[in-house]
C-alpha cells in the first residue's frame, strides 16, 4: 500500500509539472492565434462609412460601440458597464460639419478690383469641428495666444479692438510644459482650446483663424456667435505678407519676453461654415470583464484601454484608422485570445473602449468619476495609435518600472521589437485617456507605434497607412504581458 501511495504521489507530481509545461506552451500557442489578418479586418470594419467616423454622440459611434460589444460577448467576455450592460453613459455635446465650408482672402489691387484667394481644404484649412454655422467677412486682427491672464500681467487683447472681427491666434501658451511645473502650471488653464474660444467670444470676436495644423479637432467649446477654422502656414504667411512683420519673429518674441504683440493686420477674410450643433448628445464607454479566479487577486484589475471614437465628418469622412481603430483592434485581439483560449487568470482583466477621447477625454473622465471597479487596485495598459511603423513607444515606463519589466521580458523572449520608454510628466493639456487615469492615481503605461508615414486628424488616416504586422506584434506582446501580470505572485503597484 505504501508503494501504491508513493506511486500515486509521483504520478500526481508528474502531472502537475507536465500541466505547468503544457500551460506555458498553451499560452504561447494562444499568442499565435492573434493574426494580423484579423486585426486589420477589425480596423477596416471600424473605418467603414456606415459608422461615419465614430464621433461620440452620433448614431454612427453608438452603432460601432454596439458592434464591439457584440464581438466581446461572442468570445465569452462579460458586460461590466452600467446596470449589467456593456455601456457607461455620459453627456457629450457634438457638432456635425457639412460640406459648404471655406476660407477666402480678399486681396486689393490698384485698379480697385479685388482678387479673391480661396484656400484648399485639408492642406490649407480645416473646418472648425465645433464652429457655429454661418458666414463672416471681416478684418483679421492678430491676437497672439488669445490669452487674458491678469495675475500674470499678460493680455493679448489689450490695446486692440476685435469686436465683430476675425482674430488669428496661436495654439498652446507662451510657456510650455518643457519649462517645468513651476513655470508652466500658471499657464496651464490658458492652453486649452475651450478657454481660447470662450475668451475670444468674451472680447467680441465674431470669427477665428486658429493656427493649428491644419487638422480637424472636436476638442473645443461651442458658441453660436463664433465661426472658426483651423489654418496652416500658407494662410498665416498670406496674412502677414506685405505688412512689415514676421510671424515667427513675433511668436519668438512673445515666448521670450512674455509680452503680447497684437495688432490689426488690415487683411480681410471670409470664413464660411456649415454646421449643426447637438447640445444634448450622449456617448458611452464600452466595458467588458474577464473575472480572475483567485478569491483575493481577482479584486485587482488589469485595464486594457483604447479610445473607440474619432472625428466623424469634417466635412469629409475622417476614418481614424491609426487613431484609434488600430488600438481597438489590438485590444480586441488580446481579448479574443484570452477568452477563446481560456487562459487561466488570477487577477481580473477589464477591457475599456473609451468614448469621446477626441472631445476632451469625456469618456475616461466619466470612467474615473463613476468607476465600475476599484481604481485603487487597478493598473492601466492604454493604447493610442498602434497601427503604423516598426517600433513601439511605451510612455511612463520609467515611472512604473514594475509594470514596464513585464513588457521588457515579454519583448525579449517573444517579440523582439524596438521599444523605447521614458518618464511622462503629464503636465500639459491632457491628450490621452491614460493622463486622466494617472491623475486619479492609476499606474498607467500608454503605447503608440512609430516609424512610417502617419496622418493625424485628416481624411488620409485610413486603412491604407496601416501596417498589420506591428499590430500583431503589439497584440501578442500585450497578451503575454497580461497573462504574466494576471498570475504574478508579486504586487503590480
């Protein structure tokens, strides 16, 4: 009987060791079920015209959110939104931009007949994504950064009259985050697009040429009294042409002296915008859960995040293939591989497709304000633009070395891509969902890729620029990372 008992113990040990070996092999095999073909297909689906560019609040966005929830459900992932649904809702006003938009410069000539110069869509101007509807013809007044900061002794509007006129202003502020927290923080609130637009209205401006790109961007306020567009170098150059002032010299002097240099340009411009505003819009996050098996560790959460939204129509369809259909596709690839292959997980994994990242990070703010899990026991792996190039950037790896060590180990063992990292000060105007969770105390890494042509907030961000191979590699990298993190005996934070 003793011999039989000993034999059973030995067999049990053999099975246990062999099971562990098979488990590791099974995880590697599961990793290889993630294919570039599937990921690219997910990108193409999100970019389909039926979803109308996925602007949060629109029926097209919500239809895409429901498609995503359906895929997660089919793979065996549980809904983790409000009231047992997939969705977490929040308010999001939005504006539709229609085709009849333009910018025209009036050029006087000696014989009294003016020449009208129309600027080109995308390359020379982009419609303001939250502009009011209408048309304005007026003189252009250069108003620096459009900032009024009495406590800093700075006012771009001092000494100029912009009532009923069109202002031209710069983005950001004369002091930027690279100067450090001490110098930048007093300027922080003045760097927001919303502040600049509202301050322009407060001073009586009726139109705005925003020196920003030109790209589309719905992250702004709306006021029915202000019509605006984003412009690029060619428009700025023409406004400054022949008036004896150099644009770059003026900006440099403002930044150096912190003294405004506003003036009337004498140039006359027409801005025409065709928009419809929806102040009562609603948007949603899509949230799914794979519950961990350990009674205690399952109370800790690894959040895989990516924003589902993009810019909608402005006025052409802006598909947002890299930004951010690529990241949602990678998140889906990780979710499917974990769920369909029944990978054992001691910690829980939460999948969050944030809405309204492009409209001021409203989705991640809603998630933090009303968390569906304990943020104190969570970490975030966020992705934004992971569909181009050959190399990976993992922001904040030096700030969270424990989290980054899982990435490094998985890359060295399986993926072998170039990965760079560094610290993330998170000082400036927040541009990533990870920035919001970081400020809520959630340790966060945020991934992007680089190394090939990329188009940002313009119609050319379509599936043609996507490199499926890099998506496959980052999906496999995160799959291995999540499996290791979920089962690690060591604390993640």
